[in-house]
């Protein structure tokens, strides 16, 4: 069930709802909404603070059922941690924790007053938008491949209102649109590879375009069309699979006719076995997430359309399945890319850059974009360098890198810049082709970016390595939907600049 979001302006002690949500800091400091409820309920919250039942520690949640003096049936008191150190990241977490707590209750709606809490440097629209995204993310459930469950006899959370004035409406609208893009990305990435193959991604893109035909069009190239055009690098990667490659291109005309579009390009390897350079078995099931870049740029495209962003945008997804077979490409093969550059294959598990290089070339030639940003679960090296929290950002354009870093800080979908110096290019030298597809064990994320930079000469381009941020760790880890918020914010910033 998708949560419905709205704004509320009723006082916390008089709002008629199954549950109100308020916050308390460590040390018993009540937020303004908690203080109003406490006053109307004859000190019900302060008594629990004094007894130690409400601590105010970050992540804690306490329930007051039907306190006398207020209209709501329940009061959910969320711990905010220490007031002095309260910041944007903690605000995001407490809203996610609140949504999870609400989801466990037998209620169909709630009103949250957490959006009234002061967050240094952030306005009401940001607070509402961030609360929407946090709540939607926390309430997401993957159900596509489970046996359908019977409808619960208990009420289930369906609507959540946030306390704010009408001035925050833009934040609500943006939050709802970006949340839809995040859900689109998460659902696509979570699907198993026997369902989500290149043809399936193409179908989903075409369905979205058909539903928004007034502004969106979709073009899909199959392997035969790509063969005629010279996609020698991309097609080599997909040769070993019965699921043939697709190149998917969505176009959104939200700006003036003739304006150069912005372009997103996303790696869409729907399953990566490593090919002939076969991956180890343990953990290989996570390689269904190797199309996280494709999911991310498609989700950002969905968000842009839903926000009615006033700019032109294209989204290009090269999609393949990398499998070992008698037809598979091999280490030591030399491929001729669409750009004409030849590539010596040293490892067939470094396939993402081989499909992206042709897609980047085609995007530049076809659309002559203002800026190209690619997103890819490209290297394990990036996970080693930055872990699961920061996306790796590489660009030769300082202004573009700064724009993306700022968008990440705004949305808390953060990135960290890695160097893309020419010093690293020597690691990609080959004795048999113009470039090798790997650069050795050192600086693996950077040399992957350096490889892609050879196919973006003359373009204003940035690369996002989301290998660490596209999905959560563990057997039950789900796709995160990153970098949808970052890319959506970056587009908003360009329109509002």
C-alpha cells in the first residue's frame, strides 16, 4: 500500500486522528507540539519522562493510549536525542523511525508534528519534503514475488499528514513526486533477474511513456539495430545470454523546444555472473542489483516528470545480461566501440564500463546534451573506498561536481568526489588496443571513471559510482533507490538557478 501524504494545520491537542506524533529531546525537553499535548493532557508526557518510561534517546518510541484532554486516540512520542546536536540527518532518521512505528499500529492514519521541529539551516518546505521521503522509504514493502497475503482484519496505515503551513505545499509536492521515483527504482531493482531482464526494463519504460505521452516518448533499440549502428562493446557483453540486449531511451520535453537536454545514463546489467571471468558463488545473488544505475536514472526521470520540471531531459539505459556461454566474449578479445576506439578485454567482469561507453557515445551523438550524468554500480573498489554511505563522484568539471555534491547535501543522498586525474590513465594502457578495460588492482573506482572519460571527450560529464549505495547489505537487503533524490534535486537546482 502506498502512503497518501497531506498537510495539516490543526492544533495537536484538538486534531481528531488515530495517532499524533510528537518529539521529546533527551533530558526531558519537549517539542512545542509535545508541550501543548502535555498541557492539555494534564502532564501525561512529563510524568512518563519523570518515571523514565520516555527517555528522549534517538530512535526510541513510546505510546500513550487515549490520554484524557486531547482528541487523538494515541500519542506516539519519538526520541529526538540531544537537542544541541540535532541536525538534518537525525531529523531524517526520526521521521523514518516514526513511520516504522506507525506501521506496526492498528491504525489507518496519523498526523505528525515532527515537521514543526527546528532543523538548523532548513526551511519548512525542506522539512516536509524530507519527512515525506523518509516515511515513504520506511513504509515500502516488497511484495511482487510473494504469495498474495489475505487482507488484514486490522486497519493498516494509509495516510499520513504533516503539520505545516500552506507555504510548505511545494515541499510536499516535490516529496511525493521524488518518492514515486524512488519507489519505481526500488521495485525495478528488487525484482529477480528471471523477471527483470533487458526486455522487461524496456517494457516498463515504454509503459511509463505511454501513460505520459503528452510530454514523454520512448525509443528502444534491439541487438540487431545496435549491430547495424556499431555498438561493438555493448553487444559483446550480452552475447552469452539468451536475454538479448536493449538500449532504452526516454525523452521528456519539459523545457523550451530546441534547448539542449540534460542526459542521464544508467548501467542496466540485469544479472552479472562475471561472464567467463566468473564471480565467486557466495554473494552472487546480489548481482541482480547490478542494474541499480538503470533503476536510479529511470526513477529520477519519473520524479522529474511527476514534478513537471521545466527542462528537457533524456534518460538512456543500456541493458544486458552478462552470462558465460559458448558465445560469450573472452579475456583478450579486442572490441571496437561505437566511438571507434578499440578495447582490450582483460576481465569480462568489468562489463559495466563496456556497455556505458557505447551508451555515452550514442547519447552525445544523438541528443547533443547540455550535461551527461551516468550512474552505475560499477566497482567493488568504490565500496572499499567509501563504504555504503557515500556515492563516488568523478568529473573533470569542478562546477558540475560542486552542483552534484550540493544536491547530495540538500537531500542527504550524499556523494564524495574522487580524483579523475590524467595520472591514472596510464594504468589503462594496452599493447593490443587503444585502451584496456581494467587498470589493475589499485584505484579501481578511479580507473573505471578514467575509462569512461575517454568516451566523453568534449562533454560536460560526471560519473556516479553507486556500487555501495544502491542496495542494503545482507540476504534481506533491499534496493535503496539512490541516487534518485540527488539527481532530482540537481535538476530542480538547474531550473531554479
